[in-house]
C-alpha cells in the first residue's frame, strides 16, 4: 500500500520536475550569482574579480542616480496602484451591466492593455512631445495655444508616465474585478433592494467587501509590476529629462551593461529585491487580514 502511494507521489512530482529545473536555472541560480557579485568588483567581462565587502552597497546610497531611481520606482508604483484600483473597480461595475453592447464596451477598455508597453510609450512620446511637432501641441496650435512641455520637466514627465500607465492598464485590472463581480450571487442584491438599500449602499455593503480577494490579487500584481517597470518610462521619456525619471531597472541595465559597473548594479539589484520582498510581504499580509475580517 505504501509503495503504491509512493509511486503515485513520484509520478506527480515528475510532472513538476521541468518547472522546477526551469525555475532553478532562470531564477534561483541568477539570484544567487547576483548576490555573490554584489560584494565584488566584477565588471561583467573579466574573470578576475576581488571581494570588496559592502562597498558597492554603500555606493548605492551615495550615487544620486541610484537614489533617484529608487524614489521614482516606488513613487510610480504607489501612484499607479492607487489610481488604477480607484478607477478599475467602478469601471468593472459599469462593464458588469447587462446591455446589448457589453462585449464591445469590454473590448474597448481592454484593448490598450494588449499592446506592448514599449510601443505605447513611443506612441504617447510622440503625442506628448514638448516640440511644436508633437501631436497634442500641433492640435493646440490650431486653437492658438502655445506648445506645452508635457515631458520637458521632471514632474511633468512623472505625471505623464503615470497617466499613460493608468490609461494603459486600467482595463486589464477592471477585467479581473469583473470576474469577481460575476461570482457574487444576485440574491444578495435582490434582498438588499427589497430592504430598501440604495445603489450606493449595495456597493459599499455588498460589492466592495466581496471584491476583497480581487483587490488582494490586483494590488499584488500592480505592486510587483510597478516595481520592475522599465519599458513604458524608457520609451516615453528615456528616463529624462536628464536622469530625473530613471527607474531601478534602467539604472541596473545602464550601470551593469553600458558602464561595466557590474558589482554596483548587482548591489542595487540585491537591495531592490529585498525592498520588493518586504513591501509585497507586508501588503499581502495586510490584504489577507482584511479578507479574514470581512469573511
């Protein structure tokens, strides 16, 4: 009997073996090497390198570009996380209506999330170009308005990046909320309507509390995707003006590949991994506790 159970267990684990091997090769080994190189002066080319201790980690906090990139990435993450959740929930409620055009409406809002972030960044980079030839400035010129430097200033570029990210991703996260909405039994709303509850009361007392699992999923996805963002800010502003809108990923690539400061870039990557793990862990525990309190 025990041998049969053991054979079944081995059969199941064999199916997991390819995924485990892939995870080890492409995640565990690179992670271990990243941590290992972060305490050396490895330049990414030479096979000879020396142990330098915490020098690279101290250098991260002395390097203005690296500090700025940490702030930009965290600022972008929390702004997009709040705004997208704030817009995606009412959008999901709107798309949950039973109308003849519901499929078209859902497709329209979902479409921007299908296109590559890099491509959208280049498109919006042309639309929001501070030059007179930019699409939006050309349109403003028709009405006699002067050109506006949408991405010419540090905060103008920050706001532009966040607004484009919100426009791009809201439909995707609304679709996730929509799936959770459709799992809520209609009997709850019917009973609430009989008791005289208004639409707003139904939303606050039934819809929003029962969307707690969806809020946990979306917040975690927005958090992890925001912290590793690279393509959209790079395509939209190239990290500019100057390096005022560099993200952590962009600095890691530039320092490691372009400037051959592999030790410094891996030190930043290691710090960033720890920050991501801490933020994601705290967020997950907080959202899970909220789900437990609601249930």
